[in-house]
C-alpha cells in the first residue's frame, strides 16, 4: 500500500491571522475551509477570503503532527519568517 505524503500548511485569513494544520491535500483543505466543500474548520468560518501561504511535505502523519505542534508554538513573527523563506 502506498501512502500519500502529508503536508504541514498555513492559511492566512482576511484579517491577517495564520491558521496551521496538516492534510494530505492542502488545496482541497483550503477549499473546505473556504466553504466550497464540506468539512472546514469552525475557527475559519466567516474569516475569508482565505489564502494558502505555506505548505511543506512530510513523510507521514506522525511527523506532520509533530511539526504542526512545533509550528503552533512559534510567534507570529517566526511563522511569517518561515513563510517568507519558502
């Protein structure tokens, strides 16, 4: 069985806030968050338009989850630095 790569991603809201998550398909996940497909995060409802500003491929879900936790611990300035380096 082949597994899809997991991605760590960040989405910017219209107000400039950053939302961090993991997914096997960040573009589909953005569509969900935007309300185009079912299943978006409640935290992002009404905060659009949303923009996918960062994505990084990970080997597996466990690695992606650990990276997500670490990224969420960073300050907004550090997250913005990551985005600009990509």
